[in-house]
C-alpha cells in the first residue's frame, strides 16, 4: 500500500510539471484557441490516453528500449516531428473560414482525440521522462513495483487532466475573443503553425 503522504507529494509534483511550459500544454492551448474549449478538453483526453501508453511501457520495461537504443529513439522522434510539421502545414494553409464560430470543434471529436494521442505517444522524451520519474517513488518493500508504477501513472494522469483542462478553458476564452475578427483568425492559424514548427524542431533535435 502506497502511503498517502507519498501520493500527495507525487500529485503536487505532477501538477507543477503540468504547468511547466512544454509541448503538451502548449498543444492544448493552441488547439483550444483555434477550435474552442471543448476541443481543448478532447485533445487533453487524447494526450492522457498517450500517458497511459507510456505508463504501461514503463511498468513493462519497454521504455528502457528508447533509453538504450539510439535507432528506436531517432525513429520515434522523426515520426513525431513529421506529424507536427503536418499539423503546421494544415494550420498555415487554413483561412479564417476554417475556424468555428461557436464553442464546438470544427474537426471531429475523434480527429482531435487522435491528435492528442499521436502527439503524446510519438514523443520519446515523455517515455524516458516517465522511466526516470515514476520509479523514484516506487519502493520494493511495499510490494509489486510494476503495480506501484501503474498507480503513480494514473495519479499523474489525473493531475494532468486537471491542469490541462484549466489551460483548455483559458485558451478557449482567448480564442473566443480572437475568432470575432477574421484577420485575427488568420493570424491565430499562423501562430499555431509557427508553434507546431517550433515543437517539431525541438523534438527533432532532442537528445536522449
């Protein structure tokens, strides 16, 4: 049984990490500003689904492959960077008419959810971060280490949902103001495209 104080410290650390500027929360912010707060929440759940994959990978030891294999790490980050460049291309070519005028997303719910999953799963830095972070709180004296890692992973996901949901709501409000101007809509798409390119470059040059 994991002590409550250990879970509390871990939860607070996860919340702090969630608010620290990074690819995922920036991604939530831009998608919320572009498509509305509901879209941001859908993307958040997609990202957190990706975190489930990373948690399971750490518990099973699969994430160690990306820490030790240069080829596996490089292939995954190239795929992730390529996907971000694809999103950037879509954003740059989009006009103001591609943005919704209401609170609902113009993209399908599944498309937004899939964006979140792909964005998260194709980032090997997250797998390595989880591999380094989660086991620090596990103690073999408390029983099964893989089970503890799964529990910590779920707590991390809950903290991430709370933080990213707040970011999504804030981004949705900002986007609501911007979408009232067609010129602002065009610049919002260009800003999102620039952010995606920046994230792609950051991922492409990342080292293990």
